[in-house]
C-alpha cells in the first residue's frame, strides 16, 4: 500500500513539474545567405602548368627524388608548385598537382578563381 502511494505521489509530482516548466521555443533553422551566388564571372586569365605525375616512373625506389620537369617552374614570376612530400620527395600527391588556373571578375567586381588538378 505504501508503494502504491509513493508511486502515485511521484507521478503527480512529475505532472505538476512538467506543467510548470516554461515553454521551450523551437530553435530557428539556420539561414544559408552564403549560398547566394553572384552573377556568373567572366574568366579572362588562364594559366597552364605541367603535369608532374606524367614524369614519374610507375615504380620508384625510396631514394628516387621527384622533380618538376624543365620549364615547369618560373622562378622569375614566383610560379612553382611541389605536389609531393617535402623531405623525401618520393610520394606524389595528384590532388595537389595544379594543371590550370583561371581568374575572373563578376559584375559586382568580385574576384573569382578556379583550378583543375589531376
């Protein structure tokens, strides 16, 4: 009998406390203002680069150093890339090998760029 009274008391207490709880407002969903795309840019500058991966043999030893081909770098205008690991230079990263890059403007004078890689 005491257990039944205790259980009834707990149920009533939960009902009373839940009725007194403040209303919880719904969380507003985030807006996506940054997804608004400006007018299509006009790409006027195009730069080509060498495919470093084309110059790498199919099987390389641990002491093989990957080097960019002659004419791929332009030290005078600071155009060079290294799509391989820095110290050992024996692992090629095709996603970092830039093949071309373009620059353009849209009507609101924003600068846009796009790159292609292997």
